[in-house]
């Protein structure tokens, strides 16, 4: 069974949005992702689910029309045990596979990205998402 492990929220101010979730819900800092052609943002966690607060610079980076200006729930990620099996199940549906993401430079968490029949974007991963900051680097607590 797949397990929900990632929720991404599009925002024009990742720092401010992440700070809100830290203050209100006690989420812990994981890391910052610098701006790039795919966007940048702040990652937090509750210890079970990774939360990404992302600023998408273009519709292409957001994988959706109007994505550069969109703010709100953007996508969710599922940890799967077997990516090949999950992709076979996707192929039996009307879901759209979004690009050749396996092994690409921006797929540091997910291996496959799909758009479901209602337009919701989902990441699928066997690697999972960071739930705590890297041990080697000191974490900044404030977002």
C-alpha cells in the first residue's frame, strides 16, 4: 500500500508561509532549496510527512497552466514499495505521466510525477522524503 509522505504548497513567499506552519503546527525545519529554474522553497516535517512550501517561477516549472501565479495546495507525494508496479497501475488509468522525471536533475525526492483524472499532481517515490534536517549540517530553526 502507498503511504502519503509529502504535501507541497505553492506560495510566492515560502519563508513566511513556512514560518506560519512552524508557529501554528510546530513543524520542524528540514532544509531550504535555493531558487532554480524549477523553483525554490522551504521544507518542514512533522516527523511523518514532509511539507514543501515552493515558489514556482513559471507555469512549466509548476506543471500547470497559471502555475507561476497559483498559490495553494499544489501536489502530494506517495511513498510506494515498487515503482514499476505503481507505474503499471498508473498505465491502466487515464492519468497523465508528467515528463521523463526518473533520474532527472529536479527529481531529488520523487521518481515519477503523474496528474490524476481530476488534475491533481502526485509524486511517486521509493526513496521517500526527508523528515529531518541532514545530521552533518546545522539546521536553521526559523524559516
